[in-house]
């Protein structure tokens, strides 16, 4: 499959995977997930690729520059309402397989957040080994304000990154974190001006690539031991929770309100 939604850039032992739908703030669609799967499989099979960097792209329009990591699911497609129950489950499982592959990728994966990360974008970020953020980049889990539910293993990964109470606060409120705030709570490991982000990400990636490959693979595997089957169970539970939300009038209201740029009015049904 030719790449339409991602760009791959090689820097010696480092592979940069760049989400590339800048006109839609890199919002995910099925094809993007499939292309990410293919890129991860190819990288995993290539012993010369020792570190992966996941980042977003930039939209240049009318002299303005708009940075984006990933705005989440493309809600325009969801608002069309063309998916039946089976298609909805297949879409969620495709998204979950993406975060699972990022999490279980045999070499380190660095998320370099150059701009907003929401929903699926935030889920992919927390599935990576390390997060670097531009000072101006933001990350949030807005699902409760849209009538849906977090996925991608967030209910497992986030509490282990920032603690249970902080994870509850972030998921319950949808609070938006910029780079410095994410570093302060331990979600990101570093924050810097956006102009320096990729230089810093590549510098870190090159330093990791210099380490012994088997040692790095074993370090990642053993640090994440204990997640394995637990993560599979969590992803199944999150799938069921998302589907339960998608069957409600509140979910429809959340999607419509987002598209109409207004505050949703939820009825609890």
C-alpha cells in the first residue's frame, strides 16, 4: 500500500514516522491506522532500525503555520453515521491494535508532540516509551465532554505514568496540558520550543540507538512485563465501554456539538 496518510523519514538507525493529514490536524482514519501498522511491521523486521520517532506534521496556509500531532478520530467521518455496530467495533479494534503495536514494538518509540494531541493522538502518545513535547503542544483526553470513552489502554497506562488520582483528574475533566505541565506531572520527559523539538527528539533517539540492541529490547520487555495479558483485558473492556457510549443519544449530541462548535447538552441517555 502506498503511503497517503503518513511520511517515513530515515536518519541512520532512527526511523521517523510522521502523521500526515495536516489539513485535518492529522485526525486518524482507518487508512492511517493501516499504514502505521505496515510501517511498524517493516521497522520491526529491519535490524538496522533501532529507534522509532512518532510525530506530526505542519500545515502551511496563507502564510500561517499550524502544528499538529494528532487531533484524535476524524469526527466528520463519525458524524456521517455510516458505520453499523460491527463496523464500529472493527474501527475501535483497529485503533487498539495500533496502540498495542506501539506499546509492544521491539525497539524504543519516542513520541515527539509538536502540536495538539487529543483522543486517539493522546492514546498513541502514552503507548510510546517516552514523550517529548513542544512547550506550545497540548495533550488532553476530552472523551467525557464528547459523550464517549478513552481507549488505547489509557486506563492502564495513564495511572502508571502519573498516578491514579492525577489520571482520574485528567480523564474526568479533560484538562489540557501544555508541554511544561506534562513534564511537571511526569507524563512527558522534556519540553522545549517547537523549533528545537525534532532536534532534541533525534538527539535522544540517536543516543538510544547507540546502546546494545538486544539489551534495549530486553530492557523494554522486562520493564513492561506484567502489562501483557492485563493490557489485552483492558483493551477489551475499553472497547465495550466505547461501544456502549456510541449507542447513546449523548454520543450523537457530543459529535454534533463538536461539529457545530457549541457546548453539548447531555441528557444521560
